């Protein structure tokens, strides 16, 4: 099967509009955790370039920082792609789960 991040099973999708929403989503993802989870998380962002970059940076660095604070493994893979006409998407999943899924 050809790999594309949209094929990864998703546990929860977050539709974000700004950095505040991104911070809240990061907190929830870190609390739910990536360990022993066979699904990933999807973050939808508006296609406004400047805002999308800030949201993406907040999510990716926030997840790593939050997992470090909880002393959990930070081996999380992520991809950014064009989801639809109005959104970019980031899919985040643990590397272990990705390997178990056969990707």
C-alpha cells in the first residue's frame, strides 16, 4: 500500500483556528498520550499561510515539550499536507504504532 498520512487511523481530530486553540489541543494530546495508542491525532488548520505556520509550530514543538515534561518517549512522527481547499492538516502518531500498522 502506498503511504499517505490520510491513511493513518485517527483517534481524534482537532479543528484549530489560532495559537490558543493549538495550545489547548497540545495539552489534550499530551494528556491522552501517544504511548500504547494504535491511532494518531489529526490537526486541521486554516490555509492562511502565516497563521498555519504559527499553529503548526505550536503543535509540533508543544507536543515534544509536553511529552518531555511528563518523561514520556518523544518518538512521535508527523506529516503536514493539504487536507482540502480550506485546510492544511498535521497527522501525529508514535513511531512504534506506525511500524505496527505496517507503514
